[in-house]
C-alpha cells in the first residue's frame, strides 16, 4: 500500500532519446524552511515557486495548526502571515506528517522552545524513523518528549517554558538535526551554538540571515561553528524558491544513461552543500554543462544541460562528499550500473535511516536487475555493466520511498528489459509531476501490473 492510498505499480521500458526542457518542482528543503520561517516572522511572507508535493503541503498544514495564516494563491504562489517567535499556539489535533522526515524534525525544533504541547505522527515509513537524534538535543533546551520505544512516532513534545540556550556538537552529519537545534534556539535567550564535524546543506543559515536573525558561521580546520543569537524579530520576506537539485537528479541522470538524450533543466539551485552529485557525475565523465549561472535570493542558480554519456567510468566517491549528496546516492547507483568499472560509495550509513534503508533497497533491486552489488553498513559498491548493459526485467520494491521509486524508473529507461516498481504512489511526496514530466521528454512509463 502507498502511504496515501492503494499501491500504484509502474513500469519503465527502454526509451528512445530523452529530449527537451525539464521544469522540475521547487526545492523541497527551501520550501519547508520558507513556510516555517514565514510562520515565525512578524508580518506577511510571500513565496513563489513553492514545491506543492505532499511533504511540503503537510508543513503548510502544520503551520496553520500552530496558528499562522497560510494561504495558497495558485501556481506555486503562497502567503504566510506569521505569529512571531514564541507565538505558536497549541494545535487542537495530532499533526500527521505523512512521509516527511525533514518536515516533522524541523517543526519539532521550531515549537520546542514555546510553552505548548503538540503530538506528531506519520505514515508507516516515518513511524520507523529515529527521532531521538532530534529530541536529545531539544531536551537540552528544556523540552520533554514522550514517544514509542526507540524514540519513534507517534510522539508528544512539551515545549520548554523557560528555554536556555545550548551548545551542541552534532554526532552525525545531519542538516535536519542542525536546523532543528537552530530553530529551537530562536526562542532561547543568549547564544545557541551548533558545531558540525562536516558541512551539511546550509539553507537554514542562509534563510535565517535573510529573515534578519543574527547568525554567524565560522569554518575551522575540522569543524564548522554556527552561532545564533536568540529572540530576534524575524522580518517577513519575498522568496523565490529555486528548483530542486535533488529532483533535477532524475531527468539529468536519465539523460546521461539513455542513448541520444539531450535535456535542459533550468533554474536549478546549486548551493555547494547540495551539489555533490553533479561534481561526482563530472568525475565519472558525464557530459554536463552549466548555462546562465547567477545568484538568486542568496542561492547560486544555473541552467543545467545533460547529454548521453556512454563513456562514464566508475570511481570512488569521497566519503566526505556524502552530506552534499546524501539523497542522490540511489540515482547515482543507477548511473554507476551503466558506467564501466566499479563505483564505490563509502560513508553512506545515513542512508540506512532515510524513508527506507536505501542501501538495502537499491542493492536488492539492482541485483534483481542483474547488477553485481557489494555492501556493508556504511558502503555500497556497484559493478558497472557499461552503457545500456543492465539486463533489467525485474520488479523492485519502492518501500514507501519516493527516491527509490524514481531511481528504478530511470533504471528501466535504459535497461534491456522493462523494470517495474510495486508502488509509485510515494513519488507524489516530493515530485508530483515526475510521471508527466518524464513522459514529455520521451520516457515510456506505464501504470500497470504488466
């Protein structure tokens, strides 16, 4: 079953050349943060290009539940009339976050230092994901959390009535944990300091600066120190959300492995803390070019062109690059299967606790498609079969995971025999137009049990 209804099987068949322009949805990370910070500002924030996938719609609903006025105006345009820091009201009902680990963790941080109580739940996949990595640092502010064994949803948070600022060193590279702590620090007097051992996506820091918070980032030799002064008055903003580099990865990577393809993806956010996949693809020999490079809203943006690249070679991906491409390893493993030689991905244990165990999901699905795989807790190794060399002819489990589902659909576009997934429903959480967009480029995707 899909998290939002009956399972929707889908099959991808070997495609002719993918051609055209792919207008992918708005950036999911920035969309979540735009709604949350807009709700914490005083006045009206206007947002254009918001991703209207289910994950982000769940955040919009959560902000309404906490008292903000959130209005959809159509065409990706939204208005958020904020309640100010510390102004959240107590929700009348349980907040259901569906499949969104990012959304629920950020909102837990945003409400953790306000003296209210809120209960969070989600779908079967989200209820399996660890929340202790969020609630442990939030407890340092004075927040209390009551959940299922192992720190899992459903979970009730009791916000700190008199929050104290904290100094917290991240035990893992996680933008979600960092962001939750910073959002909690907004309503704590004094300086909240977050120390991260590896740089992770920095949208929260950039957006807090834009909204008027006093925040500094000090990159040191082996760590990054972020200092936030609590209890600012956030100013409302006008935000144009760039298009999502994680969503762009699917038409880009499909173009690289489908013979004769030439696809342009305009207006892609290329924040260096998110662009590790594209650096990796170039090292493999991918034909990628950037056009019209510019800066919009403090974020680097460009138009990205991808062409069929039959001579890609397997490489060893540096483990320190993982935070900048953690969501892209599933589709990278599909590209690796179509390269020559071995691609080694180390330092990826965070994939074990995403919407699914993404290492296991990709390993089992690629093996079923005839690809040789090696893995351990922190590593995925793909033995490439060359351009168009993947046999295919298998069914892969999506495991309620949008990125697994889309990765195997891209795999089927280049494989010798069709590749099927058991459920395409989860794709709507982040890329609701995936099917018509890819079909418009020339992909053969069929909803069927055949």
